[in-house]
C-alpha cells in the first residue's frame, strides 16, 4: 500500500519525549518503570487509532463519556497524539491512503469471509472497494468431516448448544507426560498413519506459538525421517550485539554468574571452545572470578560508574579480544555523548540488545506433513490432524489484562463513543473461532495431545477448549472415560503400535521388600580428599543422612540431579545475609555496642554483608526488597544487643570453625556465635531466620540435631582451636530466632531469665536415629524410606523436604506394609 499510494516515508516517533509528559495519567508508572509503561502506552495508542475510521484522534469527542478513569486515559492517549512528532509507520500509511492517497494501480478487493478486527481495516477495505470494486474471494473452509461422526459434530457445534454425539474413533484425546514425550508420540502417530496408507500431504500437525513445542516436534519428526512442510528456518544470530551485551553485564556491579559463564563461551573470546567451556563450568559451580585470566578478572572487578569509565575498560580490552574493536562504536555512540554522566546500565544494555532473529520461510514441498501454528488459519483440508500442546495457555491463548482500561470501561467507550477497542472477550472469541476452523479442516481423524507437565515438572492444566470438546462428546462429567492417559491406561488404548511393543516389555524397578539395600561396602567412606582420607561430615549432611539415607548416599556419591537456578531472595540468602551482618555488627571480643553505635555503624555493616552474600541486591531493581531487609536487620541488631546485655555476655567467636567426632566419624561445622557468660559457661548459638514455635516443638520432642552436634565437636574436639573455644566452663547450646528475637536454650546456662529454656535432652531421639543410621551405613546397608516417615518427622516438627519433594527419595520410597512384612 505504501508503494502504490506513494505514501511519504516517515521517521519513528519520539515516544520517550511524548510519553514522559508530567500531567499524563500514566506519569507515575512511567517514572517507576519507563520501559514497561512505554510499551503499554504504545499498544494503547495503536489500539485507539485502529478503532477510528480515519486514523485521526482529533475527531474523537469525549462529551458523552462521564468523568472517570476511562475518560482520563482516553484524553491522555489523544493528547499523546498531539505531542508525537510522527505516527508509527503502518498507521501513517493507513491515514495517507484514507485521506488523500491516489492509488496508482487497479486494486479490486476480495470479500472478507471472516470480517476485520478493527474499524481502520474496514475503512481501508471500503475505500478500495469504492474506487476499484469488489470480487469474489475464497469462501471460508466448511467442516470437512461427515456430521454423523463425532469429529464432524464437534466441527459444527464446538461453540454451539447441540446435544452430545456418540463417541467414535474420529476424535481422540491423549494425556501424556510432557512436551518432549508428546513430540515423540506425534511423530509415531504420523508414522502409523503413513503405514496404514495415508500420504504425507494427508497429515498435518498444529503446534502452539511458544517455540518450545515446535522445536521438540521438529526434532522428533526429523528423527523419524518424516518431512515437515514449510518448516521455518532460523536466521543468523546477532553474535556481535550478544557479545557487547554480555560485556556490559559483567562490567556492571554484581554480575550474575550466568553472564560471566556465557561471556567465556563466546566465539569471540581468545581461547578455544574447550577452554571456554571449562571456565564456564567452574564459574557456574563455584560462582567466583578466581578461574578467569587476570586481565578479565581485573576488568570484571572495576565496577565503572561513568560512561567514560565504561568506554575506557572496553577499549583496554582491544589487545586481549581482537573481535571487540570493530564492535566498540556501538558502545561509544551512547557513552561519548556525556562521558562524565553516571552510567545508565538499562539504557546501555538496551542500545546493544540483539536484534530479533527473523525466521526465513522454509521450502514448500508437495509431499510433506503440514505444519500449522495455532495463530494461523488452516492452510488446506487434510485427512488426519494432530494438535500438539493442548495444555496451558493455548487453544485459546489467554490475553493479559489491559493496563489502561477495564473490560467494563471498554464496553462503555464502545457504547458511548462508538470506538471498538479489543477486549478480552473479543480476543477469546476470535481464538476459539480460529481453533474451530482449524479442526474443521480434518476430514478423517483429530488427535488432541495434552501434556500434563511442563519440562521443569510443573503441572499443566488442559487447554480451555478441551471442556468444549468433552461437552460435545457428552463426557464433561466423566473425562477419564474419554481421555487416554498414555502413562497409566491399558496399552491397548495407545495409538502407536511400535511404542506399544517397546513399552510392553518395560519392567518397573524392583525394590527390596524389607526396605534395605545391601551394598557390601562401608558407605561412610564415599567422599575422600586428595590424600585418600575420608572427608568429615557437616551437621546439615548428618541431618540429611538421618532423614533419608538413600538421598545422603546419592549426594555423597555425587550422583544427585544438578539444577541451576538464578540466585534469588530465598530464605537461605536472607539467612546468610543476616548472619554476615551480625558478624560485622558484633565482632568477637569487642564490647557490646550501644544503640547509638548501632545506628552509626549499621549501614557500613549491612553493606559489607550485602557485598559478600547478596550483591545482586545492590541493583536498583531490588530497592524495595533491600529497604525491607535493612529494616529487619536493624531490628535484629537491636534484639541481639538487648539479649547480650541481659546475659552480660561477651562474644568470644563468630563463624567459628569446629572439628570433632560423633559416633566414630569426623565432623566439621561452623558455629555462628560462641558467648562467654559471667560464670564461665560457654553458650554455642546458632542463628535461624524462621519463627521459634516449630523449633521449640522440635527441641521438646528430642529431634533437634544441629547445636547438639556443635556441642559434640567442642566436647570431643579434633584440634586445639575447638578446645580453646570451650575452655573454662561447661557448654550450653541455643538457637537465636532472628525474626521474633527469642533465644531458645538448653543445658548449662539455659536457666537465665533472658533465655527461653527447653528442658530435657533436646536431641535424644535425633541422636538415637543418627547412631542407628551410621551403624547401618558402615555395614553397607541403605534403609529406604516409607510414607509413614513423612508423618513421623512432621509430628516432630521437621519439614522433611528430602522425602516429600526430592525426586530421588520419592523414586526409592517403598510401601510401609511391605516393609513390615
């Protein structure tokens, strides 16, 4: 249209200047999150322009719309049009065609069988129809299957109210484990249709627009030697911008380990791929810079604050990374404008964002399985249609909420002003109608594949359209009678003969009925050091051993699943941060600070802990979370100071390494704090971030282990340092719960009013269980868990993550009744 109407070329509008108007209704959102607010306002502006018939917002009159949120946002979008120095390219072309574009070629238009989504498209169609006339186009594809079959009934009545039809083999629904298994089954089903006489062109597979399902399906069909028609081919990667983005990420404060590892893997780095992989592996495993070359370690540790400093570090790397020099102008173009200004990392990263890869259309083949995407109309009639990914946010896609207008406000704008902007209801209706047309293209069979879990194991709900299919089949109240669960149902219901034959011979692993695996070797010697000596156990490892010997054995053998997740603000990170802060705030053998000193030194102590334990919190994106943690840390410091004053205690050690033995095996751990009380008693304290109620109940039940093991290391030391920590008195043990300020204590010194005493032996049950388990492992026996163990530990207020969440523990869990026999 731009060419035949001689539309003038227009530049991209200056969105930032226009959207940042202080009086705009989205001003506060723009100030807090400029990128997100800009994207929302741009979408809202385009939707409003498309709701007009002339792409001109000045013609909109708001008199019939009452004052309120909807009117304020509409007025803001109309004013935005006045402040923009140009319309977006596509909208500018539409306005030119409608207002004064002289069309230079004869362009009769076809009738639109499905209508248009917006008023602007209708206006362009009407303009062309008026000037050049209208011709007959291709009619909408009718339902291909006979109406007396279930598939034909669903094709015609998916969105209607017809009575259910009889179930037959024309429409089948299969539940399957995940997208990977689904792809393999789809390829096997296609192979099955081919072996029954179908041609390749008789088969089509539809996939959602999420990329993952398509890649898995394409790989499975390639493995099965089944060609896919018009498979998209990925364009070339923008490796230059990828490299610059990684460079900026490692130069900014607190770079994530993933960025460092990816930087080392870049093909532009001055080493071979194997060396880069080894660096990346060690960075991801240990999360430090120690394995980087000195020149790269120096560059990553400088933390430049100005644009000029960023340019300086980048230019200093020219000699080390030859491929960086030709890319440097992309950074200099932004930094050189104001080299003294503080580095705006978000803008810098945005300026070198890799351009999206443009998929190149693949080759069209006359004889290949059709590949359809859920967002597209059906290409042609087929005999067999397989719909993959019939779960989650697909069939139909679920639209997000409109940040500018509520659904009721969109209805009000439509009724009062005649401006039809897309609403969630309209979007869902279009999606369902398209799905009905897609399945309408199948004349023989329709197979719906429902993955039950995502690739990370999370459960997925079936697609919303499945309820409509079940209603048409009269199985809405009894879906299990209609859906074939591949992993559970009789193999006679499976759709793939070859898969059936392979699975039929599969034998489930057999676990010993007595619940004990006998290995014939001492399992306490699985982890050895460089000198071939058994490595000591930590209190946390021994707790894992007590709860699940099989999981402990796997971890000792380095055979546990290794999953990497980006570091976040979880309970472990918070605990490490508070521990380090208290160590900084209350150093060993120093007077207990008063409140004024805590206030004066708080920020330095907290920032030092932040740098070592959670550097990512220094990023402005974490401002809210960091301020909340600062407030908590300030109260934690005041509570701990009060406790020390009440006890008249001296901190004689923090983060103290202890070594000892328990039941004949080496033990090593770090005590958070060791206090000296006035009567010579030593109090070993462990800080916990949880509340005191569960910990106290666990101690009262005799199932506490950690501080009891610290006392064992002091009373049965392996070196002089552990002895000196306890010299001069008896040893008491305590937990200080950081969030409620309560200190639970046991043993010598626990009778003081400042402490919450837990009477009796707080570890007798845990130590008895630990002694038993150590004895069994020494004889090579691994006791398997039963489901009753979960209840037993929960009754003791132990959260047995090793049993009810760990996949290894679940795989080796046995039936309690069989174990009793």
